[in-house]
C-alpha cells in the first residue's frame, strides 16, 4: 500500500459519478486519481433517467421501470465497486465521501417532474453508498450546497483557504479540474 491515509470522494450525477482519490493529510491533501464512473449502463437506452418517460413525465410502474432500475443497480454496483476495489488494491482507504444534490425524500415532493429527478437522485446515491459499504467503507453523505460550510467546520479552514487548496491540488489533473471533481475531492479530504 503506497498511502496510509487515503479516502475516495464521489459526486453523484444522473447516471454517473465523479470519483476522486485523495491522499496525504488534512493539512496537505493531494490528488492521487480522478475519473468518471458510469452508474447506468450506456448500452441501455433510458437507463440514465429510468423514472422519466419523456420530458417532465414519469415512466409508468411496470416491467420496463423495474428492468431499468435493476440494470442501474447491477451495473452501478459493479462499476463503483470495481473502482473502489482498484483503489483498495493500491491504497488503504479510510472511507468514502458522497456528494449529492438533495437528501429530500421524493415522496414528500408534490411536483411530478421534480419528484422524478429526486427519485433518480436517490437511486444513484443509494447505488454508490451500497457499493462502497459492500467494499467495507463507511460513507459520509453531504448535500452539495452544504459541502463548503461543512468542510470549513471539519477542516477548521476558511472557505477561501479551502477553495485555494482545491485549485492548487487540482492542477495537472488529466481532463481538467471541474466542479464535480472539486466536490468529490473535498468530500474525501474531509475524511483524512
């Protein structure tokens, strides 16, 4: 194992997640690896939005919906679990940070279209969490809009200092350093 202190962070999106492996210490984090991990099978049409039948309309309950949800669970657990295993084969992981857009129970949402998005968000985050827990990792889940405030408390740093460090440690990451990667990295950094 090349790093004693590592954590993985995931920013969960519709059908995919950004995964960032962070090592070092809370005072001096560094990016070890960053990648996109598909949660839904790109070969299955509609798997990225299994609860959508069309723009703003819900897919009816039935065999098609069950098939799509089952495919997301199966494919996502394998792809997320495979990435975690690859990281664990080379590093000792302390845990997994999971950044999500919302933690609202979809059943409490009156607007059909918003509820559909919430159901998909819930499905994708549960797949990531289950895959991480199956690999023996404890998960820390955080809403994206609370992430920087939570990090300031956990890391005992100002928002400006956190953003500066994230920018610095992201230099040289293949494919650029986007908001999803920064959020995933920050969620992992808090676990160091």
